[in-house]
């Protein structure tokens, strides 16, 4: 059986997901594409030899008969409309992060999905499918380091484009940490404080770069996070969990150790696409397989909503300098899914 997918947005990640669905993964065919830049949609369809209709807009694509499932990889501000339309059409939808650009928007999606009565939405939080994060989680869950007490993390990008706004370091970049740490610790956030260190002279003047984010979870774990989006030296994701009897750290990506010219060195990655390339493959294969089975068990709309609530609190904390409470509504039973087990199975 083949899952017939319609893709909305053929920019960087849309094109990359089309590449993996057509050249790497099994069980899916891209049968429809659309982009506000129609010429680009056509060009991507040609590049990958797709037998796909090029639609004028996302809503027509969602309603198209030949589309079994929708992939939303357009600009973040368009996600809510396309996800809501997919739910209204009763079609499974994989939506790249963010689920919506505000917590209110995510809440509308959660409510629409619950009213529909079946989970249809998966959010593109691919780190849950990364082998390093999986091993980290399995080690924490085994109890070998006792209860987690402190989590240190860093999200560093070489640089960001000119259109990158001040809020994006939280809502676009740190949002991955906001999702993956809830999952890693099986916990929710209760407060956040954001501190601005000296600004890097190599960052845009409109940015607060770097930023330090201090969070507390319901179980009392303290998170100490660094966001540095113009670090210049590489794309570097760090995570270390300090427990009662030991410390576990996210493994570094595999890299050859070189001895040359009186130096011992390891190359660092510079592109997010390379850092998580395997995680994206596993994530989408799992989505295709689960959707064909009529299931939905990856990161849910509730996870997208939770990350958005935390992101809003981070922005308020950054602007006020205060410790801001994070009030997460109680998770409805509708969303008590087994997504973490599913991610583990997908990797095995
Ligand atoms: P991008 O290169 O700008 O691609 C977005 C594409 O969507 C562009 O071609 C854009 O056209 C198009 N678009 C905008 N509005 C549209 C609409 N109403 N209907 C159809 N197409 C529309 O951006 P990207 O880097 O691929 O990011 C896309 C989304 O994926 C973002 O939400 C981003 O946060 C997310 N993302 C996730 C990850 C991850 O690690 N999971 C990584 C990268 C990106 P124009 O360029 O003409 O506006």
C-alpha cells in the first residue's frame, strides 16, 4: 500500500522531505505539491520526477481526492490554517514545527482534533528520533544515574539569515529544546527566567544573542540552556543530564579524528540538515508506516501546544527579566498516547 502525500511548501525542508520520500523511504508517493512560489513547486516536481499535480494553494491540495495525507512545510505563520483544514477534511497531517506561531493557535488545533475524535496531527520534532537522544532517554529511564537533577544544554548555529527576528531564537530555534526536554525528562515546565549576557558584536544589533534560559520543571529539575545563533564555529547541539549518581551526555556526531600539521582534530558540522539527517529519515518513515496502519503516534498536537506555551513564557521572561510562571493546562486523556515507545520502536 502506498501513502499518497500532498506537500504544502517546497522550500528548504519541504524539498528535503520530498527527496527523502521519493529517494530514501518506502511506502509514500508525493502526488501533489504547492507553494506560494508556483514556479518553485513546479521546479521541485520536475527535479524529483514526481507524477504530481501542482496546486494553486494549500487548501485546494488538502481537499484533493488523490491526497491521502498532508505534509505542511510552508512558512510557520501558515501552519495553523493548513492543519485545521486537514483536520476538517479528516486527513492525517505531518506539520513541521511550529504547529502554530502562538499558543492560542495551537490550542485551536488541539480543540479541533479532539472534537474530530481521532488523532491526525504529528509535529516535526525530529530530535525524539535521533539515536543520541534515544540512548540518553533510555539511560535516564533505566535509573542508572538516579533521578535527574540538572540539565545543561546549548543550541548553537553558525549564523542566521537577515530575516531572522529577535523572537525566532526562542520560537524557531530553542523550541526544539523545549520539546525534547519535556520528552527526555517526562516532565513539564513550571517557570522560566531569561538572562541576556553581553551581546556578541558579530550578531545583528536587533538580536539578543546569546541568551541564557533557566527553567524549572514540575519535578524540580533545573534546566540551564544557552541559545547562541551566531556562534560562528559550527552547528552544535549539547545536552547533559546530571543525576543523583552519575552524568549522561548527548553523544557527539560521528567524526573522524585527524592528526595533521601538529594538531589533533575532529571536524564539526555546520548545517542542521546534516546533524539530524538520520532522525528526519526515521521520523518520516515512522509517520508513513503509522499512517498506513491508521495510527498516529509521533509528537502530537498536544506536544506542539506545550512547546508553544513554554515558548510564550520564555519571550515574556526575556522581555521582563522576571521569573515567569508556566501554567500548562492538564493534558486531556485524548492525548495520553504512547508516542515515546513508538519513537523507540521506530529506531530499532
Ligand atoms: P523556507 O525555505 O522559507 O520554505 C518555506 C516555503 O513555504 C517557501 O517556499 C515559501 O514560499 C512557502 N510558503 C509560504 N507561505 C506559503 C503558503 N501560504 N502556501 C504554500 N507555500 C507557502 O523555509 P524552511 O526552512 O523550509 O522552513 C519551513 C518550515 O519548516 C518552518 O516552519 C520551519 O520552522 C520548519 N523547519 C523545521 C526544521 C526542523 O528541524 N524540524 C528545520 C527547518 C525548517 P516563499 O519563499 O516564496 O515565501
